C-alpha cells in the first residue's frame, strides 16, 4: 500500500497560507484577491457589453466576491479604498458621467462601509448562532475581550461593542486584535455615519443592534430572532444616507428633481429597457449638457 509523502514548509514572517480561499496568518489582507477582482473589472470595462450590462456584471460577479473575502479576512482598509476608487471611476465612465460627478450617483458598494457591515453582521451571527457550541464560544469570548478593555468583569457588552470611549472604556487594555475589537471599530465607524449601535435588552436578556432610519425618526432594533435581517437593514440605512446626502446638495438641478420622483423616468439606466444603445448614450450626454447637435 503506497504511502504519501507530505512536506511541511514553515511560513516566513508576515506570510499567510490559504484556507477556504482566505489568507490565514498574521497578515490577512488578501491583496492578490483584490488585484484579481480589479483585473476582472478591467476586462468588463474592455468588453462589448452595454453599460447597464457592465454594471449588472459588476454587481453579480465582483461585489459578492469582495463580500465573501471580507467575511473571512481581517482586511485593512487602505487597499479596499484604492479598489473602491478604481471601481467608482469605472462606473462613472460606463454611465458617461464626469469623474467630478457626485459619488452618491454611482453608489454600488463603498468598500469601507461594506467591510464594516460584514464585520458587524458576522459578530452578530456568531452571538446568535443556532448551534449552541458556536454561540457559547462567542458568548464567552466577548466578555473576555471587554474585560481586557475595562479591567473588570462586564455586566453586558453593548457599550464596548458600540465603541464608547466614556469613562472606563477610555482605558487602553493593551489587548490584541480580535473579531470583537474589529466589531467595536466597525460599529464606531458606521455609527458615526448612520447612528447604529449595540443595545442590551434587560427584559429579554439579549443583545441586539439598533439601526436608526435615516429618512425618518423611526428606529429598527434587529433582535436575535431576526438575525438574518441585520445585513440587509444596515445596507438599507447606508443607501438612505447616500440618497439623503445627494438630496441635500444644492446643485442637482431640475432634471434630477424630476427623474427621482418616478421610477419610470429612469428605468432604462439599469436594464436599458425600450432603449437603443445610441439613445442611451445620447440621453446621458444630453442630461449633462455634453451632447453635440
């Protein structure tokens, strides 16, 4: 019976190995994966697809790959921000928009926001996992991370995860980076933009996430029983923020005011329905006063 020979090669300092498609080690940012995604984006740009087809391909094939990578890696935001700028410029090009146009017009998935959403969602799913073993491990690890920060056993962890710097939470615990410290940072960053925060319910004895609605005074608390809705709720709040930011800009003009009131006014943007390629290009140039008659 033949026996296999296995060679174990030690990792160099800062090197990572691939596990389930994710770099695992001290340095986890999958820069090779980001570069591959940008190369694919360049191929979409060079293809003969219609503009709305290019955007659909980006949303269908590339953005999910970025989301998958973010779920399994502690990714640094610098390479993400570079990728975000490149993709944003490509979408503006496909829509025949000048590069100085408002970024809210071409919002696909801002990488920094997407990273924060994924981290918060992953932590919440671990704490509310139907598998008791996974849930208990997460429930025991979170108080340990909180205790290192404040120097005592915590009563609950909502203030820690929300990124509070008041009182004892200002203390430097000299703890190493973990999922919980990343969740704390992500909630702090996203909280400044949409006001989300973790909230402990004494009555139910459970930890939920409060997500204020940008366009109204209502608040949505995502409880463990609705664990599958958190990511969608956070993304909806971010989308509302972009719409609200765009509406507050004073120079959008009458064209935007009219087309934003009825979906039928811009149905052709995403699908090209009932529109020829020549008409589609003309409409964008005319809307921006770039058409030559």
